[in-house]
């Protein structure tokens, strides 16, 4: 199973909470919108961090999309 | 009382700080009163944690007849409010909304800038302003300023190093934070003293403990503060520079309907105040927290993570609260709140919940220390949070390197200033060893 982080730029207000929660997985671009730094979460630990970022985003702008591997 | 908002920062001194009564009534003294009547919206020497615990457990939403507002101490209720700007508006959220007619008459000679800045707007206006300003405060932008911020800290210390003592807020915090903020906004260093004096007007006109004369003076200062930025905007219009004011002017030339001169002034005023008073107080409290137990800063192990978490801890413990105004009747925490009611979130209570934080005392080794509501939450989450965190870390690193034996003066007794948004002391004397 592939797990991919997605950010809805229309919802994101640039709080940067995802970056503080999971600095290896999210950063803010030049305009201050969150961007995922990886296409795919490749460890259980990263999935955990990403879930925390999803739960912590006050704008509900982050989702994790799952796809069958391969 | 003063303007309150997640990031907007309110302090409580007037143009002449010595003339303001410094006493803060301590809350929670008379247990026979209804719980809402035992709240004071100022931080004093004692934080009423027992009252907070009782309110959170029994009445997470209560009403104070005396203060004329609803008081929220439950974290879940605060998050509900902060994610719902349609029902809980940031427009007209300040306390009190009505000024004395003589004060209002002075304010009316200026621009209605208070009602149109980012802190006091809802979507879609808020999203537009936040979209313009976010780029200035991203982690990458702040990281690109690191060397410059370090240089500013060194320059400030150059001026006091030989003395062995200083008033930390006035002599380190103010010039450090105002030079950093001046670089971003575009005001020059030589205007810092003037701006320090004028900025108190913005927040002081609504402070309950001021006399009418003090409020009138503060209102005049507020109008003069607007005029200061109006002049600076005219200068930058003729001669643009690489600063935020020039970029807002460029935006107003592209999009004059959304961004006019009054709106630029509103952003300048609120960002300058937010970028000055709060971080200055937080830097002092961070130094105090790190050196607790009679240590000097040099004796404390301060890797970056400790400074970062320590700064979050100070923000958690320093903020008192902020408010919203209801746009329709709402149910919150089992209570029915009418339309057009002021609802004050006592963030200090949520940030001291033992069930969330365990030991609620300052702990720079706390894991996930950022999980507090001191920077706000939701779309109004402090836009300068990355900047403030960097200021905290860089200031402590440079102070530690330059001033051996640095600590808060052993005889320091906090002289608390009344404030509805965050803890504030009049002065914090610090001492260090002079080696030459």
C-alpha cells in the first residue's frame, strides 16, 4: 500500500504547524503554502508523523491518499 | 482592557509608563461568587490555576455579568471557535468595543485602521491579507535572515557588554526585536524610540485601568502613529525599497480596491506591535526560565532543541487569551450564547491543563512542546511564529556566547503590568561578569 501526503492549497493558510510537527515531510513554499517534501511515505514512522500533521492542521488542508502498491 | 487576538499583541503601559497603576487584582479569591464573576482578564503575580481547573472541569463556558462577556476555558470549545470564523468572527472582537466619546472623537480624526487589518478580519478578506503577508514569514525566509539576526544581537550587546548589568527588555529585547522587525517592515533604527512611545496608544485606549486623560493621550499617540506610517508610505512610494511596506504599496497599485493606504497603515501598525512587545517579553521569560534555580545561562546546556522547546513553553505560559464575537446564536459547551456576544478564550487555562501537559511548569525538555494555543490556532495562527522562535533561539545563543555569567538579577521582583493578552513585567534586570 502506497501512502501519499496531499495538501489542498485552497484550504492551507500557512500556519506552518505541519512543518513544526513533521519537518522532514512538510515545508512551506515561497508563498507560504504547505508542500509535501516526499511523494510517498515509506516508513511506519513517517506515516505516524504525517497523521499527526493531518490531525494538527486547523484548516484540515492535509490528507493522506492510499493506493495499492505497484 | 485591550485589543486581543492570537497574534495581535497588547501591552498595557501608556506613553508615560510610570503613571499607570501596576496592581492587578488576583482572581479567584471569593469562592462564593459564580465562577464567571471570579475571573479577572489580567495576569497578575499569581496565575489562578485552581480557578482554571474548576472552570474547565465544571463550566468550560461561563458568563461574567461584571465583565460583560463569555469566558471559555475548555480547549475543545476553543478549537471549535477557532475553526469556525462564520459564527465566531474576528471583526470587532476587541474589548470593549465602545470607547468614551472624548476618546472616540480623537480616534475619529485618524483612520479606522483597527477595523481592517489581518487580525480583525474574517474570510475572504483575511485570506487575501494572509496570502499577501505569509511569504514574509515562511521558515525559509526566516532562515535566510538568520545571519542578519545574529549580527543585530551582537551589535546590541556591543553597546552594553562593558556594563555588567542592564534592564533586559529595554536594553536588549527592544532594540533586538525592533531592528529585526524594522528590517522586515521598513522603518529605520533611529525611529525605534518614537515608535515605542506611539505604539502604546494602539493598545492602551481600551485599557480599563487607564484614566480618561491617559486614554486621550493614547488616542492622540495612536493617530500620530498612523501619521508616521502615512509619511513612511509616501517616502516609499517615491523611493521603493526591499521591504514589506514597498511590497504592500506595489500591491495597492495593482489592486487598489483591496489595498489602500489605510489598509497598509493597519498592517504596519499591527505587525509592528505584534513583532515587538510579545517577543520582547518572551525573551526575558525564556532567560528567566532557562536560568531558574540560580544558574547562569552559561551553566545551562542549551542545544537548539532545548531553546526551541523552551521558547514554546514560554509562549504556552505567557499568553492569557483572545476573543471572538458571535455572528448568530450558538451553542457552546452546553451553553446558549446570543448573537453579537464577546467570547473570551482563556488560553492560559487550556495551556495549563494537567490532563494534557502533565506537569504544567516550564520544561524546556518537553516533547511536542508546540502543542499549545499560545500562538493561536486556525487561520489566525500567529503569522510570526517562525520568526519569534528564531528570535528566541538566536538571542539566547548570542547572549550565552557574549555575556558570561548572565542571569536574572538575584533580587528581581516582578512588577507586573496589567494586560489582557499576555504576562508582562515592567522591567527585568539582568547581570553578568565583565571580564575586561
